[in-house]
C-alpha cells in the first residue's frame, strides 16, 4: 500500500473536521441573519441571550463568547469560563465597540452560577 501512517491519520480526521466546519458555518449563517443594532459606546445593556460559540484565546487567556439576544442582535465578550453553545442566560455589560453587526461588551456580569 502507498498510504503512510500520516495519510491514514489525515483520512481519519476528515469526519471530525467536516463536523467542525458545519458548526462554524451554522454560527456564521446565524450571525449573518442578525439585525444591525447601533447603541452608543459606553451604553449599558441588559440582554437575554443564547450562546452561539465559545472560543478560547490563548493570547488573552480568556474565552470569547458569541451570543444572540432575544431581539436578534449579535454580541460578543470576554469571559473567564467557557459557556456551552445553546446555554441561555441574562448578561449585563457596557458597549465597548461595534464591529460590523456585532457589538463587543466589556464589564459583563451574568446570572450563571460561578462554577459554570
């Protein structure tokens, strides 16, 4: 056989890679459906939201959580713990920046348990 061990490992990784690709596509499609919302920088907001994705940033040693609120607005913020996709909660924070149709919050507080 002309297949090396490396080739077999690459082939074996295809299903998991494809699954991650589909998850990313679903998140991007959902974010593209969001309504543009432009609060002022410094405004305080309270949102009932659902987590779309939670990504670890090695550079900043924190998770970046992307959420959609009940009004179909997209937000993201840094958070000390991972929050699983699909989790629903209330968050309060300050508008730090607006990037496209996503709003970055800082000083975010949630109603999640601290162990979450």
